C-alpha cells in the first residue's frame, strides 16, 4: 500500500558499494560557487506529514546535506527519509531513505542511492551516472542490471526536484528534464497549471500548482486510469514544496509541510 507514497514526493518530485563514501570538500571556493542558488542551501530541512485517505500515515523529511565529493568532484547531496506512523508500523513498517547527488552547477546527477524497508520488501540500490560512457549503472543488493543509456542533463528522481526549484515559473508553461532511476531514462515533464494560495500547518503560502506527467510512473499510478498528482510550491525565490496530493483508484494521498519540531 505505502510504497507509492514515495513517487509523489520524490518524483517531482527516492546508491554505496564501489566508490569512497561521500565527504565534505575542503575547498572554500565551493561555498562561494553555491551562493548563487537562492532557492536552497546546505542545511535546509523540510518536514512533511503524510496522510492516506485522511489517516495519519507517517512523516517525510527532505534535507540539503553538506556538500559531498563524488568521483573527485564536489556535489550537492539531497536526502529524503520516510517513516510510517507507530500505528501503521504494526501492519506495514516503513523506514526508507533516498539520496541524490548532483554536480555543483545542478545540471546533471552523479549518483543515486536508496535503501527501502517497506513491510517485507527490502532494497539497497546504487546507481552511478557515468557521463563519459553516457550510461547509468544500477545495482541492488549485489545484483547488477544492464547499463541504461542516459541523455545529456539526466537527473535522478530526487535531484530533479531541486533542479525544478531553480526554474522561473509561469502559469501555462511546461518544463522537461530527463530522469533515470537506473532502470530506464524517461522524459520528466511537468506543467504549471495555476497559481493559488494554500494553507498548511506551516502557514499560508502563495504557490504555483504543478502537474507532473504520469505516463512513465509505475505501480498504482499506472493501474489507475483517472490518477492525478498535484504539487504546490511557493511562488517566491525559495520554491519550497508545501503540499503534494495524489488521487488513485485505492484512495488519496497528501503530504503537507509542517513546522520543524
């Protein structure tokens, strides 16, 4: 039931076996280079409450971690963690993390990792983006898949959300960026459909309303003919996601921004 929480939040909006673990670069020039990103900086933390058919189902946290180093180059490090509520833990325990690493100019992904504990399901996935070879290499718990060709400017499912936050938005426009989870590379498309105010426990926000293209999503989205997905992000320079709402044949899901603590 709960596994498809993660696509709405991370697809807009979710990988440590061969290369050294990421570390914080010591070059102070890196800090100067990222100052131009007004939407977010390392240290940002966004907290969300998750509800399924009106029932509190768990929490999700999006963070911008300290800069990492991937393959000898500095990189952004984004982290999404999801956990089910104590009530749902009894039936379907979720403890999952998703990590995206993108180059410092945020023009493409370098690495994607996810560790999932969702009921009896387990995964430990790593995807390396090899830009010299033009492919993504996927491995899950020691098992490798065939290499997946990637397009210039391809992002992982989490980093693409932060790329979106850097864009100037206008109602009626359509944005596109290729996205790969290591299994396939698809055109990620999203339309800006409206501008409206939205309320959340974190406050009242002036937002753009976004509708991602669902044609390439899997699972319950693919099986639901009338599936919908909408994302509300603030209309200021921060472009903070404040609400995600989906409707599928088995009910509706909502992620809502809440204050820290």
